[in-house]
C-alpha cells in the first residue's frame, strides 16, 4: 500500500507512514536544521532506536515522555520514537520557569523528560527495533499545554484520531514528497505541529528555523526552495515590511498557512499581492472541534472572514444561555468534527465547561470566540468573549476599534482592552505601537479614531508601547494589558 492510499484510510498512524517513506525513499531528506540534513531512512532508524530504549525501560501505552528543548533533529526523533513505542508526548516550552516545568511534568506524569542533551550515552545498540504496538484511535497522541493567555495552562489531550485527521488533509493542500515546509514557530505549539506532521506524513522535507527573523527567514526560504510554510500573522507583518522584499526570490512557494491569532484583512491582501503561492487561514483551537478554512487566494472578497467550516466540520453559533442562533446573529462559535480533544488532562470539570451539546446530545467544543455567519456561510470573527468590552450594557468588540486604529497612518499595531469605569462599568482603552519613524501624537490619534467610531464605541485613552506583549505564537496577551490598567 502506498502512503497516499494509507492516508485515505479511516485510521492510521504517523509511525506507519514513516516506515513507508523510509522503505521507499530512504535517502530523501526528512529534516533540515542548519547544516544538518537527515534522510527518512536515518530518521526511521533513530526513532526505532529511541522506541526500543523506551520499551526496554518499561514505557508503553499510557505512559508519557515530555520534551522541553529547542527545535532540532533530535527533538523530532524523540517525538517520533515515543510514538513508535506507543508512548504519549508532552511537548513543553523551554522558556518555562523551573516551577512551571515541574508542575507540568507532574501533571502529565512524564516518565522521561528530554531537555536537548545528546542521546548517544542513553541509547542502546545501533539497529535496535521496538516491539510492534497496536495503536488505538482514542489513545493520546500528545498533550499540548495551553499558552496560559487566559489563565492557568491546561493539558489538552489530543488523541491519535485527531492527529490522523490533521494529516489526512495534507494532500489536499499540496503536501507531498516534493513539499519543503519551513517552520519558525516553536515545536511545542499546535500551530507548528499542524504543519510539521502533514509534511512528514506525506514524505516531504521539514526545514527548522529555531529563532524567527524576517530577513533571515526570506533568505532561508529562497535557499531551500521552500514550497510550504506556517506563520502567525505578526510574522507575516514583519516579512511584508521588509524594504527589499520585492527583490527576494519567493517563487518556489505553493502554499502559505496562518493560524493562532487574528489576521488583518489588509495584511492578507498584501500577502496575496506580493508573495507568490496560495494563502490559507485556519481558524480553530488546539482543543479541536470545528475548524474553518479560508482559501484567501480563491476568495479575495472574503478576507474579512475566517472562511467556511472544513469538510466534515460542524460549526454553530449559540447565545449566552446555550441556545442555537440563526445565521447572521452574533454569538459564540461551537464546533464538532473528527478532530476533537479527549479533554483537559486531570481536569474533568474544565473539560465539561468546554463542551456544548446539541438537541440530539452530540458533543461540541466551545471556542470562547464571538462572531456570526454571513449570508454565504463564511464565519466573521469579532472577538474573544472575555475580551468584549461591556460599556453601559452595550457590547463593544475590540477588533472593530483596532481596525480603525491601525488605519491611522502613524499606527502599526493596536490592542484594545476593557478599562474599569465607575460610570459605565467598562470603557475601551487602547495600546498602540507606532510605525517606524512616526512621532505618534497620542492625543491626535485618539481624536482621529473617535471621530470615526460610533458614540458608544469611543476610546477613553491611548498608551504607546514599543511592542505589544505576545505569546510565542503571536497572540496578544490582553490579560497583561488589562493588568496594567
């Protein structure tokens, strides 16, 4: 059976596909990291050796290995080796404090923690093979810890079936043995893994960039003839702002992806106009549920949306009481699909809070995002429920205000949060980053913006920042901004 035929099956595993690629294309490059290149045959041998060692130490189904290290060939070999042994992986941020790392390791019950050290002293003999395992769709593939942008991080348990669904959609977006995918976001993030695993599942080449820099990214992409990439919106913004972008060779690109944070319509249009290849935006959650897909290159009139539900995905809109709303009404998105988390690890109450069930009892995942569906079925994302400013009983969506602020010629980025108000309960307050070389008259920006907003939307004040606080995947940390107020 070919890898393509295997991916078409209802269920399979990444180790199965890795074995197929190693047998068919043993010298084909699987991972490029700086000057290092590792082919599929070598990667499979390393994964087998790691898996055999883990099994020899008594690890198997139900056990967890944590990885807390910078991106590298070894990182991915350990990840794949654990999967080959039937072991669940918990990828963790190397930027964690010792206390946070200890808490997460304890929470997931990791038997082993890989911190980026050399493996030779630990591994057994070359040529070692693991015992065959039987993988089950409901078994945990990995545990992804949330970024903590909304509070205490939670361990999101993603089953094998969910990751298989992610890999199955790869061929539809051009992933193949000819694909060369450049990733520059952390390997502990689901944002990165939804691009990395389809690449490896289809026999493509994964190029690792441990630390993002816009100019270096463009140079690396041209040198390696990159065809696919996953970037968060702030990375697109920095690349498109490069003064010499027009002179760079980006002709090899076939498809570019984005997720994890709101993607401004004007920025999407700029990427389409000046960067060859298609552009796809994923809207969804690490928890899974419903994913919307915007094929921006096919729908240039829908760049203000996040697309339509992916095939097999059911996304609905509900009100505060959990009642389903008709098309056009504003409410919270909830979604259901083959790609759904099992739940939050060791947190059944929080798992239940994240669920909504329809009239027939089917399970959906709540997104916490507010929006609506337009007349064509495209989802229009307004804001996070927790970020909506409620002023005098009136809902104000920060994204609307941020769009006006960033239209000001001196404002590069903006974030609006709720400021406590004795008169109105809450009132919107803006934080802005100035464009390069701009003087940024804050009083002028405030007056200019409020002149373009409705009376109930007007901003109470503006503060300048050198940069907005962001997570590793580009999400603006609005909780940090609210704390400043």
